[in-house]
C-alpha cells in the first residue's frame, strides 16, 4: 500500500519540460507549408462598412483573402447569444472588430498586404462608456443596450431603511484589467485530407472552440478537432477569445487549403482581446447603532462592450457576491450589463466578483468610520456564520469559514498593534509636502497604513450551471496496466495535471506517477466542461475520483471472480502495491478487453436553485479569505508601495500545498496590479496604451512579502474535501490596499486602480472622511 | 542577406539572414531552438532573455549582425541531458514555474546574475529579476528558488 499523495507539495509533473525549454507552445510548433495569417480590423468604434478595397496596383499573388462572404456556415461566434460575428458583415460595433483576413507564406509580404487594404466606412455616433450606453447614444443591443438585468431580493428593504440608525452611501468604480498571460493568443488551423478541420492552440476550453467552429463551418461533431497546446497562462483571457481566433484561422485554412497560423503580437492582443468589465457600484446601507447591516440597496453596472459574449454570467457572479460575506436580511440588488462600442469584455479570474467585492468592502469601511467602530469589529458583527443565509438565501453549513479566516488573519498579521501604530494622521498637503522631513511617519513624507478585506468566492458554475454543463470525465486502463485520465480540462499553469494525478492515484492506492493524462484533444477526450470558475479541481476532480472508485471496485471484483487468480491479487479492495496493480490491471485488459470508466457530474443532494428569482444555493461551496495589506505612500509623489500582505485563505482540503500557494501568491499579485497600476487608457474606443511599456503589471521589485496561510475546512462533495480556489485570491487585494491607503492618508478611496494621479485627486477632494 | 556565424550552446551555426533579423527569430527559426519566447517584442517582459557572451540580453532587441561571431546560451543549453542545472532543479522543486512561458527567460536572467556574482556580495534578486515578467507565480516561489542556489 502506498502513502497518500493528497496534501503533499509534489513538484508539478510538467515542470521538467518547462524548466528545460522542451514544452511546446503553439508558436513553437513547426507545421510544414504553414501560412501566416493576419486580421484587418475596423478602426472606428461604430459605423457602416461600405467597401473593402484592395489596392489594384499591389501584387496579390500568393495571398489568401477572406471576408464574411467566405463563411460556409453561420457568421457567428457561438457562445451564449448569437450576436457576435466572426467577421463584420455590414455594421461595425467596436474599433477592433475583425473585418477581413489575409494569409501568405511570407511574413514580410503579409505585412505589405495588410497595408494595401483599406476599409471604406460611414461612421455612426458611438457610445463609449456605461453612461453613454445607458443613454442610448448608439443603438448596440436590443432596445435599451442592456445585455442582462438581474435582481436579487430578500426581506423588506424599505422597512429596514425606515428603522435605521444611519444610512451610509457610496459609489465605487473599477476599470478595465488585462489578463496579461505572457503567451499571447495563438492558433493553427490544419485542413485535413478527409475534410476535417484540426485546430491547435493556446486555449482554456477545447469544447467551446469546437462548438463555435461547428456553427461557423456548418459541419458535424467529427469534422472539427480541437487540440490544446501547452498554454502560457489564461486567467480567463483564453476562455472565449480563442473561438474567435480559431474561427479566423479555420476560415483562412479552408480557403487556402493549407495550414494557417495566427499568433498575435502583444499590441494586437492587448488592443483586441477581452478584459475585465469596468464597473460602477452604488451602495446604500441601513445600519443599526451597533453597526448591524439592517438593509442593503445595491446597484451594479458593468460595461459589457459591443457583444454579449459572457457578460450575463460575469454580471451574475458579480451580483451574487455584491453583498459580500455578510449577514443582511433585507436587501435589493439590481445589476445590469450595458452595451458600449468597445471591444467585448469577458472572463478574467474572479469573473465579476472582484468589482463588487471592492465596492462592498469599501462601503463596510465607510460604515465603520461613520459609526467609529474598528473595521475588524464591524466585520465580526456581520460576517456570515453557520446557519446564516447569503444574499440569494443560501443557508450556510459548517463550511462558513468567515469567522475562522478573520480571526486567523487578525492574529497572524498582528492587526491591532500594527494598525494602532499607523493611526490616522493629518492628510498630506500637496503644497507643503516637499518641506516635510523625509523620515518619520507622523507628518513625514512616507505615510504608512494597514488595511483589511474579507471576502468569499463561490466555486463552480452558478446555480444549476453545472447540471447544464453535464460534464463527463473518464479513466482508461491501458494494456500495460497504467491508468489514463481523459478530460478536456486544460493545464494553464494552475497545476491540474498534477492535482488530477494525485486525486486519481490516491483513490486507487497508486503513486501519481502511474496516472497519465491523455492529450486535451476533442477527438479523444470527453467534454469535462471549461477550465474556468474555480471548478477544475473541485468539480472535475470529484468526477474523476468517482470514476476511480468505480475502476477500483470493478478490478477488485474481477480479480475476486476470476477463476484464475491473477498474480499478486489481493481479495480485499484497495491495497495493492504498484507492481501488483500493474500486473493485475494489464491482465484484466488483455483478457476482457479495453476498460474505460466514465462518470458525469453528480449534483450534491439538496442543492436547489431558482434561476428566475435568483434564489437558492448559488454554489456548492465557497472559498473564504482575508487580506491584510500594509502600504507606504510617498506624500510628495504619491507613489505607493506594498511591503507586506498577509493572505489567509480557506480552500477545503489542500490537494497540493506547493501549487495552492502558487495560486494564492499569483492571484494576490494580480490583485495588487488591479489595485495600483493596471490601467487601460482608451481614446475613441481604442486602447491607447497597448504596450507593456505603459500597461504596467507588477515585477519582482513591486512584489510584497506574502505571508500566506492556507486553512482547510473540508467540503464533503469535493475530492478528498477540496474546494475551488483559483479565483478567490484576486478578490482581496483591491479593497485591502485601498483601505490601507485610507488608513495612511485619511482620504476616501472610491476607484481602482489607485494611480498617483487619482490619489492626488482624492487628496484634493478631501475631507471625504467623516 | 548576410552570413552570420554564431555558437549556440556550444554548437556552431552558419545562417544566411537579413542583417537586422532579430536574434530571437534567428534562434527560433534558423537554429530550431524555440526555448526563447516572445512575450512583448519590445524588451519589456524578458521572456526572450538569452546569454550573449555570458551577458543577459533581450534577444528581441538584438539584430543578428550584432550576435555575429559570439557565443549564445539558451534554455536548451542549461541542462546536461536529463541532469538539470542547479537553478533549473531549484525552480522545479520550489514551484517557481507554473504556465512556464516566462521560465526560460527567467532562468537565464538568474543564471547571468548568479555567474556575475563577485566575491561574497549578495545578489539583489528583486532588482535583478525585475525585467522578467511572470503573471502566474507572484514571484515568491521564484525568489525562493534563486535564493537556494
């Protein structure tokens, strides 16, 4: 019998290839005869396409040219609603919208070709912001430019506000954020002899691409094959956009009769692909004298961009998390996703929750100040405890770890002592700042502050989403007696190859090294759903654990029933050593044929969800977290440093602490970037800073000291008690850092990112406190 | 077209390329060494870092002509067969690689810093690695890995 591997910090199974440069990403593949493809995009945010003009003096030999007229099936990127075309056909709705495609063997010729195409358009008025979209400055979607409206109601809000000690109001904003995977989007389409189109590339969801290509090409399941190549980061940015890129490659490849590759350069990737939705969240909260949340009235607006894509789902998660992990019996949440003439916004780690959690946490701090209650004490009084119900009425069981993470973080971070040492001082005066002494904290140039955020994040698809997904996963036993995992779940750096092998290995009593993983190829593996929503380990991992239990039982039974006792067989279930298992399993397959054990998602018993009323059990499980951030603000330049962040996360059983810490630290640093430096500047609907020179993500020099604590409150329906954790870490840093800056300077922070310019503005606008 | 002679990982290459072709493309296309990655094409992300005569450079900013006659080390040249270099082994065991796309450049930058260490002076890893972007790890495991070496 082999010792369990779940809980061990095993190095990742794909690590050797990654540290030696052997891992092959899409741009590393050599496909003979492959053409280079490129996209010609609109440059105006709204208008009518009159004509695509190709310079008649240019030598077009060797070029493949594709427009919407070349699409054999439907001109649509199939996802939720069929509103987004693969190529413009008539109306242009955003400035980066693909209009036509070019391919050529030679990259330099291709670039020359791009310059020889001009688009003739009649511009229309454009709605570039949420406000302009709501005001219907342009007609983009439906009658009112609202992609989706969600209302969540609980109790009697009006009555609650009548009986309030205080009513506190606040409006909070967040900007666009780019996923900034270091490998840009890339894809290769290969037309096969039998008529099948194979597409290989950097992506999170093979079956999303598969579905989109079938509709675009007008063909059946087996005429499209999608294969994931080693993927250099995703973070949601490779959830839906790869369908667009795959569509373009496939259209070019089909027309050329040759393989076509498109790998975006950074500029195009930044300018054209999806980003985190900008938001405006307005809070009105009725509170008692003791700081109990009597009533919450929350209005959420998100900018969806020009097409619906995933906006309704992002909005849904944002709305459900909008009241934070707090008890409130009377609330009304109204959330709307608005259409604008900007590139569609999409999935990004956190998926709507970081926006609304920033708002509710800043509102909690505002309430704490209004009532002169310590922010930790205010949270203690309101945090959801076992038996309480969430905004959607989901009653929490012993898995409600809010109090646990809060107390653990307060203790580990030394909150009380440190916070007291950074007590509020006079805000800096920009006019006099340069005269202030450089050292010292009371009135000196460097101001320090401490801030805290408390957050939770639902794992898996919302409500009955997992039932609709109907994910399948299989285990196959090979002739040599090893076990092979068949799922469409993708390794995007999070470590799923390793955690799956640990889960399956432990269920079978085998070392993870005996568990292999079949390629993420839609012609080989079942649809285990998209690699999104913190669902891979918790949901797909559990399906695999169930399949492994089936495999183990069947093998034990066969060995017991088998007239000729297989060598090394043990009569009882389980304990075999790896050699015994290998011999036994190999004999099993050789004598009785191939063995594949397929399981599908089983909904945990008792879970109920009403999609119409937005009531019930929104998620199978929540991860819980607290961030305590320390900041140093230069009162003269408004430069902000974050020397330390204490990160406490409760994520159920930790399958692999090394990988889980990596998720915690990486997600938290993305949140630090979201809080401080990552800003997309748009001019006339186009990104003006589409370069790494001026879209600034954190470097080693900016990285805080992370003190990470992972706590485990096992989830009954997760594999070995595991919950999802991929997105959770990103929810915390924005509000914790903003709170620390409020503490350091005595200003009110209402918008992310907190750039020096914005901070200067906030200081000029004081006193916003009290 | 110019004839360029370079020694990559101890192996000699003679290629005919436009003189301004980026060293990154020469390595990937003409030498068949795809370990160096393009992350931004403007010297900001460090994914294309290689050693040019022992010094770390962004190979997306180096024209082929400038590499002529010089020695280059890429990620493919760090391990000896299956035997990883100390830094590679440390990256693997510390969990310093996730999606892996920044790893070749990060390792070569770390290698250059480690080789350039003079006397008993400590290396300022945070400053030294600040030109190599990673979006997965939050750098903490990377800093742990390099400090082991």
